[in-house]
């Protein structure tokens, strides 16, 4: 039976290290954020450098289609991909998305990547794509917890990976999880 994993965690924890590794191992990666970009393009809405247009568009989608809408939009792709092989979900944020998916995919596992806040903030400030300063990332953290209920999937994860060190340590822990979850 093919596996379905959603990688969760706050910004800057290293979720992409996990998803990129799995993708390199032949897993299909499905990215929740890709839905925003696709629908914005279809609606003729430009993406702004500060990310404001995407944030407004995401909020509009959730207001119009419900807080679990990203999971709803992605469900057909998950169904097709899981027939062919293992699938990793990148960008599951909310408790609503998780509860929607777990009702439809009972074998879904949550893998949470956690990192000390000061390390996360430093990483986010230094990343080449969409860097944030400490104040902006703090605001984003609070907004994601309060408005998206991001804490639920993090607290309810099946497995945890501590990422205060190297990528190699993250991958080693991930391999342990995959072995445990056979």
C-alpha cells in the first residue's frame, strides 16, 4: 500500500528538506501553495513581491470555500497520485485541512519538523526566497496560529523531527520514521 505523508511545521523549520528528500526518493510531492498560484493566474491576479496579493487571495478562497478548501481542491490530485506511488503533501497548514483529509485518507501520517525559534528566525531571515525579518516572521507565526489553526496539525503529528542541526540529521530521523511506519 502506498504511503501518504503531510509535512507540517512553522516557517523556517526545514519542511522543504523533508519534502525534497522524499521527492528525490520517487515520492510525488503535492504543494498546497501551488493551488493559490494556479487560481491567481486563472483569475488574472498578479503576484506581488511582498506576498500581499497571495495572502489576500488565500483569505478570500477560505472565506468563499471554507477553511478546509485547500484540502478539497487538492483531493483529486491526491487520489490520482496515491494510485501510482507514495505521496508527500507540502503545505498542509490548518486543522480543518487535516480533519478533511484524515476522513478521506485514513492512512495519512503527519510528520512535524520543529526547530528552536531563534534558529528558525535566523534561517528565514537568511533565505534567498521570501526572507522575513524577526518582526515579520513573528507576526506571520501568530497569524498562522490564530487564523489558520496551524497549531493543531503540529500538536497532533504522528512523528517529529528536531531540526536544530544538519540536513543529514533530519534525513536520518526521517529514514527512522519511514522504517517505523512500514
